[in-house]
C-alpha cells in the first residue's frame, strides 16, 4: 500500500498516450502554425514568442518566414524551445475550443482522479509540455473538464524532470513534505530523480507506451485502476 497526501503526475505515457502527443498534437500545431501566427501576429504573447524564437535561432533580425521555417524545424526535431512551446499551447487551446479536438486521457484516468480528489488527495501535474498545454488538454477530455481536480501545474520552468532538485522545488511550492508525495511517470529516470528527492514513486507500464522488455525498480501498474487499489490517503 502507498500512503500519500499528494500525487504529482506526468502526462505522456502516464495519463495519456504518447502517440496522441506525437501523432495528433504535434502535427496539429505544425499544420496550423503559419495561419495562427498570421491571425494573431499583434497579440503581445505571439509577438514575444516570435522575437524569442528569432533570438534563440541566433538571427534576431529574421523575418517571419524565416522564423516560421525555424519553428517547423524545431517541431520536426522535437526541440523543447520555450517560444515554440508557447505557440503550440496557444494553437492547441484554439483547436480544443474551436474544432472539438479532444485531449487524450486513458479511459481509466478520470474516475480515479475523481476518487483521489474526493478522498482529499491533492493532485498536481508535472510535464514537459507547457502549463498552458497541460491545462487545455485536461480541460477538453472525453470525460469533460478535469482541471477542477488539480491543485497546480508544473513544467520544465521548475527544472528538468530527471533532476532531484525539481521535485524538491515542487514539494516546497506545494507545501508538502517530499515523503508525503507520490510521483507517477512512465520514465524510469524521472522516477529515480523523484525518489532521490524523497518522494514516493510509481511507474505506469501502459501496454501501448511501454518498450518491450522494460524493467523497473519502482512499484509498477498497468493503469490507474490497478494503481488506485494500492493507494491510501495519508
Ligand atoms: Mg511520460
């Protein structure tokens, strides 16, 4: 039994299919980038992201066509550039709101999040996707808006997911002792970092997202339903 007061969850491979991000969200942003920037070029957030992208590309005076080409190249390379993540978050937000795009969560996830929330366990997200992208994904799922279940969101502005210091920062931010928290992920190195920081850790081994022959030294579960049977409120 895992006794916990707060759960911090990863998204890709944990609450949601990796293929959704790779095969749906990334192509969606790629396809809508130019039109989105053209329609919102004077929005201060978009203007700032374009300037930042030009600087990050080492060409501060680049024109829009050059910056857009760079952003597409970053999408193709899965480069986690902040201005790109900002624009992707905005494009996805518009997509969810206007086109009925749904944020993928596995079918077992909403009911278990609701159970934990009702039991008084505080829920947090820690993902490499931007906080905007995290919120819009959970706001538009097949089970409706799940954002009221979460108490907070963390992304890589808190620090890299494979470093213990990031988890200490999350514990400090949320006011929990690290040992009162449980971190969920499909990635062994992230779980190792969380353990090093004193958090409890559990690995999701979702069949669709788990490499063949994967092993783990952490408690492991095929889905949230199996995990939930093992989690108690501290
Ligand atoms: Mg993951």
